[in-house]
């Protein structure tokens, strides 16, 4: 009898120990993949990363505690790098993948049909074939579109209000941009309506001759330039703005951050809000909502930003009625 009791006691102790050990095993925390063309991962100076992380924190997610984020930033090294970094995150089998540069978005979509992909896209995701429709995206892709291309006509119109009597506008883009040619086309209808000639100028993404491009623009007698955004152009933003000032050419950009870097003006959606919304998408997906059931969102807030310090440096007086329409003025 004593022997049976001892055996039973040992079995109970063993089972209790096994259960306790199992209970002490750390729970698997979700991993988020973050692929974009921006700067250093996780740096507080990177606005998109900062607001994305902040909103996740407000939603109850703390990096290293109940969530992990795998960052892959291409530093503007081109489409092939962006695409490969997205594929790498797919191979890591992350729980949700954030992709912002179009090559990364396309590569991620082609590499997986199961991992949810949240986009912050400058291109129309329906026209690009990324989703079926905004309301019913279908598949594993959802997120936010920032309407960069759809705002092209309005951006050109505002540039002409800032610089009246403009007859020729240079479009500055990089040679490796998959969306570059399409971006130029998006300006053409407005240019015809406004009777403005468009003159593209190309930059090599890996070895850009920015001074040479602006010298060519001056020689072509353009009255102003527009910078066509992509990851490489974003990386070169400050240098491009500085060269525009040296060349005394008004420069309109497709990101507000470029105006903070010295550009004359920008008209764009409130992109930081888009990254906050991306965090909301991540939260919903981690809680069980399928990407196909999450409509793709469009921005409701837009920014018209003017840098008066830059205007003064190039000898330009911005009309008062235009200044009155600006959401933000940098002095």
C-alpha cells in the first residue's frame, strides 16, 4: 500500500512539474516585417517609423515585450534591393508585413498569398493590380493609399500659382524608378490644360549627378521643377533642394518632409497619418480580421506647405493669396 502511495505521489509531482514548466514557457510574440525605402531602422528621427511605433504603443504593443519588428530599409538603393528585402521578410514568415515602396509591395504580393500585407502606397493599388477594389481588396493585401499620383494635377496648378507666368516645368526623376514614367504621364493632362511644357530630367539612382541635372534644366530654360518621389529621390531630398536654391529654380515636391529639407513647396496627403492608420491595420489583423475584409483607406487630410526662407534665397515673392491657402509656412 505504501509503495502504491509513493508511486502515485511521484507521478503527481512529475505531472505538476511538467505543467509548471509548460506554463513558464514564453508565449510566441507576433513578428511584424517592415520594408520601406527610408533611412535607418527604428531611429526616432525617421517620422514614419516614429509615428508607427507610437500608435502601436498606444494600442498596447511594446517592442521586445509583446511584439517584435523586423526592419528592412533600403536607404534608397533601388527597386531590386527593396524587392529582395520584402522577399526576405516573407521567408522569415512574419505574422504581418508592412510594405511602402512599390517594388517591395509587388515582390511581397508575388512571394506570399497567406501572410497579411499592409501597404502605404503612393500608387493606385487597384490600377496597379494589387487589390480588387478599395472596398473589397480581396486576397492578402490591404492598407492605405496616399494618392501621390492622383494629386499631380493639383500640385502643378499650385506651382503655377506660386510662380506665375511659368511656361516650362522640369520633372526630376531617377532612372531606376518603376513608377517614374507613369508619374510623368500623370502630370501631362494638367500640363496640357494649363498650357505648360514638361521637360523630364533623369538622375542615376546609384551615382546621381544632381548638379548636372539642374544645369541641364537651366539650359533648357525651365521656370520651375517638380521632384518625382521614390526611395532614391527621398534619400537625395536635401541635396536636391540645395541645388535648386543654387540654381535659383523654384522646386515643388511630393512630400512635406522635402520642404523641411529646403524645398520651396509641397502638396501631399498627411502621410504621417497614413502610418498611424497602418498601425491600426496591424492591430486588427493580429486580432483576427482578414486583410480581405479590411477596406483600403484613402487620406482625408492634405498639406500645402511653403518654405518662405527658400523663397527669399531664390528671390521669389510668393503671392499673398497663395500663402493664405497654405496649411503650414516654414519661415
